[in-house]
């Protein structure tokens, strides 16, 4: 999805969620994009054993379609993620940081970090 929206990176952020969500009831881990036909699912936190950390965290992952799916591993939280679990946001550049700062976010205050590697520019 980030690639499909790459031209709008100034209006995007990647929200950082506390690992504490893994302890919520009925949370599920997908070893790749959950919509992928080959996705495997496991209850949290045991489902973390399904994750190929090397591929998920790789800086370059465009070698195969499977690597691309694995890069998109997911934590699936039923219902909603309460704001107390939101701990920060990543933005693509200084201009995106400035735009994020213009948002009317009173609570929670999120730590904003620039990380251009998460975005396609």
C-alpha cells in the first residue's frame, strides 16, 4: 500500500504501536500480508515464532513476490487499538514532519521520527 501511495508520502505516516498489544485478547499474528493466499496465522504471542525477522526487517526486499508479502507481516487486533497503545509515528522527510505537526492531536502526544526507508520517494 505504501508503494501505491508513494506520491502522497507527505500526507502519510506509519503509526508505531506498542508491543503491549500482543498481550490483548484474540490478537493474531500473520507471517506475511494477511490477504496473501499463503499467509499463516498464529495466536499472539506464540504466533511470533512464524515471523521471519530477517525478511520482515530487511532494508531491501524486492527480490521475490514472497519476500514482498513477508515484509508485510501483520499483527491483527480485533476491534480497535486504544490510543494508549500508540507510541509514535514515522514520517518520510522534514516536510512530512512539519505537516504532521499541523495535525490537531491533543492526546496522545506521539514521538515523530523521520525514516525515509519506510516510504517510497
